[in-house]
């Protein structure tokens, strides 16, 4: 069923729609896919011939994946023929080795045809010309004369623009079939390239970095994103949380940091810290060994302090060593500035101790007089008593037996009226 282009008579044959995936996979290619998935093959090249997916070439393992990449991939890419390339990486997932799927579609892709003639397609029908007419232009198609003498005897035909587009569409429509036949779970990344620089090792590395990079934003979009991050809720409810000042962060002096490390290792059992209001630092006062009975004497009567105490005790038959933080503020004997600074620095100091030094604090206590620090007080703070269960009021039961029917209408005389 062949007609010359432009002919109006004679039988015609309907063309394959390049947008629909009707390409078949050969048995040889399926068997090779099954063999390659076990990791013994480094590279697989797949091409379309006679509307079938066939094995174009393959490469065995040689070195690491990045060392083999350019030497294996680039020489197999023909600047005149699209193809698919599956390249095995050295990483693995739950299904086995991971692969890179490359769709190669150069800008100028001629149509390769078998047999002794060329098939020309101009929309609705495909036309055939013999070798005698292959040397001249054919409605926008040109034949490479030198390709008649190629090794396999198949000529190359350079199509006009619309035919080249149809060829690329055929490869694009078959991409899903190749992935499905090979196994989509094995494919880690996908790349598409029209020049070799796009699919080289450096091109793949750029592709990976661009995928992990944040999306490009204009200046206005960046400003809007920052506003949304810093946005504060305005609704008021029981569960509303508002952005507030997180407190001041005075730096810990080196000796104070070393003391906290020693307390964590339980080499010492007491630390006293103070604020240097002039230099705005947290200084170490002393780390004298302290027992529970001596603890009230460590609390100054005229200035605020931070204390860390290693509380050794027994609870329900178990011996425990709990770190207790004590914030002592002797009322109005301190200046307003000192009270405000100690109160503002407390939360940031505790965050630093718990997060950076990984010191677990069992209880945080605030006092204004050292006399409160007794053994009973510390025990009840660290192990508070559980509230006893209070039984709810039990409604008494009604009288036993029939109570009679309820009356909806009151009888005479019940409201003080005479009968």
C-alpha cells in the first residue's frame, strides 16, 4: 500500500500515532532486563526499531559508577539517533541496585529505516521510494548517499521539521513503557538531554544539586515568605500561643562551663552562679561540697543567685541522684535591674544547660529564703504526692415500689383555692 507523495489515488495505509504508546518490547530485551537487575551490568542502551523496543548495547561493570560514567555513556550517544540509557549506580534500595534513566533526544534526529527502500511519511499516509529515487530531494526529505554503504545497509533519511517532531514524540510516548518493563522501583533519577553536556557526569551532578536546591524566588516572593515565617497569630483563645521575648542570653564563663560538666559527671554536687551586670556574663561563685543540711547557708540574703544541687535520696526503695535547679531571689533587697536581669536570663541558662550540656534537671525551684530548703521540702518538690481520689456525691436512690402516675393537671384546692 504505497503512494507517491501528493497522489490522490491508490491504496493508503494509516500511520502510527506517535502520541500513543504502542511500541512492543522484544523478548530478548525483557530477558536482558531481568539479568541486569541483579547488578552484573553497568549500562543498557535501548532503541526503537520497527516500532519495537530492542537492546542497542550494554556494558559490563569495570570500576566505580562515577569513574565509568563518561567513558561508558558518552560514546554510545549518537548525535543522529534518540535512545534510552539505563546506568547502574552503586547505591541500593529495598529492591536492589539503583539506576539512572537517561532519555537522549538530539536536536536533529533522522529516521532510520530497514529494507531496500525508504518510507516517507507526510501526515496521513507513508510513502515508499526505491534506491533510484533516493539520491534526490523528496518533498523536503533528503537522503545521505554515503549511508547506503554503511555496515548494516540501512540508510538514514533526514526528515523535515514535523517528521522529526513525530519521531521525538514516539520516543517520549515510549518512555513509560521502558520504565515499566525494567521496574520503576529501581530507577533513582531521570535525566533528559539534547546535547552530551546535559547527560555527562558533570551534567548529572548539576542535575542532582538543582533538584535539592530550594525553588527560585523573586525578591517579592522572598519577602512574603519571610513575613509568613515571622507572622504572629492574632486570634485569642485558651490554646493561643503568642510570640514573646525569649529572654536574655548572657554567656557562661569557661570556669562555669567546666563546673557544669563536672556536675554532669557527678564529680561535684553543688554549683553557685551569679550575673556580672557590668560585663553581662554568668560567672562561677564556688563549687563547695554541700549537704542538704548546709544548703540553706549557701543562699545569700542580699543578692540573687542560681544554684545547681545534686540531690541524693531514696524513693520507693530506689537510690536516686537528681539535679535540682534553685533560683533564689531575696525579695526587694535587690535592685529592680538585678531582679529583671536574673528573671530574664534564667530560661536561657536552663535551655543551654539542658540542650548543649545535656544535663537533665529533675526540678526547678524558686525561693526567697534559704530556710525553705529542708529535706522534706526537696523530697516533696521532686516527688510530689498524688492527690487522693475523691468519690463523687452519690445521689440517693428513690423509694422502692410503684410511685404512681404523674398528674399533669392539678386538682382543686392545690393552689390555695376552695373546692
